[in-house]
C-alpha cells in the first residue's frame, strides 16, 4: 500500500492500479479443446508408437528400478528431462485406463 510520502518502504504517489488484460502470448502452449480432441482421436485410431509400447511393457513388468529405467529410455528417445517425465506419466495413464477397461 503506497503511503503518498516521499520516504519509506511504500514511498510514492498514490495511484489507482489498472488491471492488465491478458495477452494472447501468455496462453501459448496451453492445450485447447480442439487439439485435445484431435489427439485423443489420433491415439484411439493409430494406437501407441513402438517406443511407447516398450515403455508400457516396462510399466507392466515393473520391478524395483522400473521408474528410473523408463525415464532413462524415454529421455534417450525424446531428448529432454521434461518430455521424458511427461511421456512416462502419459503412458502410466494409458496403462491405468487399459486396466480400468478390463476390470
């Protein structure tokens, strides 16, 4: 809170702040409804790629160091830490959906 005084922690002239409108660039990279639907349909029709199937197999077989192995494999294929983690979570979700469908 600005005091209107020349000195101190909250020094300066009192003004009414105007809220800034969101710029289109601030939503860059967000997933839209249409793109989400298109990707869901593509995944349903085409299925998983070979390396994704291999990750799914690693999840199913499991083991103590499965998480780390899956991460390392995905990172080698995708090139970055963030993408590898996102892909691992995505394929885990696919596995959960398959298990839910079977039950």
